[in-house]
C-alpha cells in the first residue's frame, strides 16, 4: 500500500501591512511641521490676527483723537516723536501714529478676509457651473473668466472702484473681490474636471446616484483643497490691492477708522519731508503679505504630489 507523501507547508509569501493609511492633509501637516518657511509665515499670520483682535485694548491712545493737534503748524505739519508718542503724530490732524498703526491692523484684516471671501464665493459658483455641466455652460463661463483675466487686476479694481460716486471701505472690498473671482473660478473648474472621470465618480454614476449629489457630495468637496490653499495667497494680494487703491486716491475717505492702505495714501502728500509716515504702514503691509504668501506657498507645495520633496 502506497502512502501519499505529506504536503509541505506553504510558506507565507507576504503579510499584510498593519500600518494605518495617511490622509492627504495628515501627510501635508507632517511635512509642514518641519518647513521653516511655513512656520515663519504661520507665526506672522497668527501674530497679525491676534494683534488685530486685541488692538483696541493695547493701543496707547484713541486713534481718532487729535491730541497733538496743538503742535501742528504750517512749518511742521507732522508732530515729532516724543514721550508718550514714540512714533509722533500723523499729518495735519495730530493723531497718535502708533495707535493708528495698531488699530489699523483690524481694518486691514477685514479688507483682506472679506474681499477674499467675496471672491471665493463668486469663484466657487462660476467654477462649479463650468466644471459640473461642461459643454456650452463651461464655454460661456470660461470666456467670461478669460475676459476678466485679460485685464490687469489692479486696473480692473481701479475701474470698478471708480464707478462709485463716493469711495468707501465697502466699495474697495467689492472691487477687490470681483477681481479675485476668475482666479478661484478657473482653479475650481480645472479641479472639478479632473474629478469627472475618476473612479469614485464613475462608480457613483453606475450606482444610479443623481447629478446633484454627485456634484455636491463627491466632486465639489474633493476639488476644494487647491481653492482653500489659494485663498491664503489671495488674502495677501487683497491687502496689497487695497493699499494700492488707497494710494491712488480711491480708497475709503473715512479717516476715523484707520487702515494701513489708507494711511499709506495719506502719507504721499508729505512723503518727501516725512517719509516715516509711509514707511511704517508700508512695512506692516509687506510683512503681513509675506506671511500669508509663505504660508500659502508652503501649503500648496505640501498638498501637490508633483512638488513634494
């Protein structure tokens, strides 16, 4: 009687990896924690936001009170630095310059954030229409976007702001927001088009999911990442554009609530004799714009697989 030889044990060819997967944002944060540029930008942005929130309480004087007005003369229209007023006063009105710089951060933050939010909302609407429907809807929306992008942003903002009879902070925000709409629209449209033929969208269509849920539950949430990152860069651009409009004389005419761009515009009358009136708000704008730019560029690089180091 023959016996069947025992079957040798099958060796395990490989094992399953028990390590948990890493999401895109978790992986990005892991890289950002060691990115010096991101940390510097984040520190600047956090300091700016905190300063804007607490500025009314830490300002040494009322920024609207002309307490140095008695020192304003035709020969010396700008009060000099002195005890209690380390930066002196502003031109003609004698208001404390340091207090106006501190409180002005609040208005500057509001301009940057509200203009960016306005541009983001408009861009998301246009980008969603173009990316979701495609066809003639996409063609019409993108031709509008192309026309808007063909005009230099500052010239377009200047033209929009000049349409209003009386420039205010609201008109500045509206003008800058409209300028930012095509940037968000094109970015979201491209991101949504990349989603249309992806596996999860094809599977959703095959499962009978309706058009609306596919767009708003699958395509749009997955396409918003680059748009959110871009918004950090747009805040820096909005702050600079607001300063440019004020410098050109079509910013807010209300000087009771200071704003850095407005202060920069007022300083041009005395910039030859008193350059510090322009230097201080210009440095504040440059540093804050640099902070948002560093943070936004680092975020974009961390979330872009093509540029990961």
